[in-house]
C-alpha cells in the first residue's frame, strides 16, 4: 500500500508540474504578445466602431490596418469589428477603458460622456469653414483635447473628418428652425446635441445608430441629422426623403486607444501605431471629400430632395446656447476656438 501511495503521489506531482509549466509558458507567450511580441509572435489589436463597411471612415481604418501590417512586417494585426458588433460607441469606449478593446473609432459627441470638454464640438456653427476646422484640430487646442482623456484611461490618436451634420426627415424639409417644432429628431448620446434640438424647438430622441433605420421606418422618430456619406451607407435615405443642408455642426470622428493597453506596448509598436494612424488621416480626408459629393449625387438619384436653406435663422436660433455657456469651461473653450485664425 505504501508503495502504491508513493507511486500515486508521484504521478499526481508530475501531472501538476506539467500543468504549471504549461500555464507559465502560455502566460509568457501572452505577455510577450501584449508588448509587441518576440520573434514569431503576433500582436492583435482589436478595433470596434458602429459604421458600415461601405463608409469612407471604415476604409480609413482598413488603410490604417494595412499600414500597421506593413510597418511591423506582419507582427502587428489590426482586427476591425464594424457595424456595432461589439456594442454602441459609449459601450465600446467603456470596453476600451477596461482594456478589452485596444482601439475605438468614435464620434467626439459620444466622448462627451467621458471627457466633458468634448461637448464643445456639439456647439452649432462653431467653425467658420473647413480651413478653420482643421486649423483647430491640428493646432494646440486639438492636441489638448486629444490628450484630455488620459485621466480616464483614453489616449487620443487622431481626428477623422466627419463633415457637417444636417437634418434629414420623413414628412417635410427643415427649411428653418420653426419647422422643427414638435419634430422628434434622433440625436447622438450627447447632452449638447439634445440641447441644440431643444433650443430650436424640436424633440431630441437619443437612439443607437444601428437601431435608427427601424426607428425611422416605424415612425419612432420623424428624422435625424448626419453627414451625406452616413445618410447613404446607412440607407436611411430609403425612408427619409428630405435632406436639408443647414450644416449645423462639424463634429469630428476620433480614433482613441486604451491607455491600459498602450502602456504595455514597446516604444517601437507605439511608433508604428502612431505613424499608421497619422497616415490614415490624410487618406481619409481626401476620400471624405470625394465620397461626400458621390453620396449627395446618389441619394438624390434615389429620390431624396436636397435643400440648401439659409443658415442665418439657424445661427440666430442657437445663440442662446452660447449665452448659457458664457464663463463656463466649455464656453471659454468655444471662445478660444473662435479666436483661432
């Protein structure tokens, strides 16, 4: 019996030892991978976003992934999960904070719930024109806002052009703010977006982008607001046939990185990520201009009537938003932005 017991203990010990050795090996492999890997290891960075694969912003992220693959000689892979597969924008940002996602493409509007300063982008008619817009984003204020999420686990990488947002509706065009009285308008998960619609007399209704087609179809909302490529790729034009180009806001898209994942990367991998992101910006800006014109033409051919209302009444109607924010941090930031040449 003694010999059998000793043999049994020895067998158990050998099995446990083998298991522990295997677990240590797996841990080391994963540890190497999370830091960019050693020879033969591949680092996989997961990116979540809510747009369709046909959207030009998705094309920019594919470009970023291709460049990352080229720069790293195949040692870093960008896995992209579009169409809200991993959740809404706020849900993806929360996953990024936990390190479950490495990268998220989000509208700056959705960032408002995590970084209050981002609310400034939701102010209507904040930018004079495209040149002013990019001077701000590429200047000190833009960099300041990219860095502002560091305390909540979010590292800003770059901005993507998201054009200007305008109203598209089912029953009648929004030719002036008075036409919004009592109209249910889908908005992004942003307090500023809700305030803007309310200020103009509409009824703001936050709905996830992926659920908006059905909401329009079933009459849960009377309309929404977005840029031309999004109107096309989402197929919302099949339901909403009136598109009023009042161009009330220019809210950039952002590519953000998980701070908890970033600190685990080697300096070389960080440099590759930053270079790929920077190069994707130029690609995306050029593509955006092209796709915006194409989108307007295609939705018009599909039966959408495009209107170009006078922006003056819209600007006048939203002035109280600036007055309310006077002296507050977002109001002060808005004034700084308006002073940029």
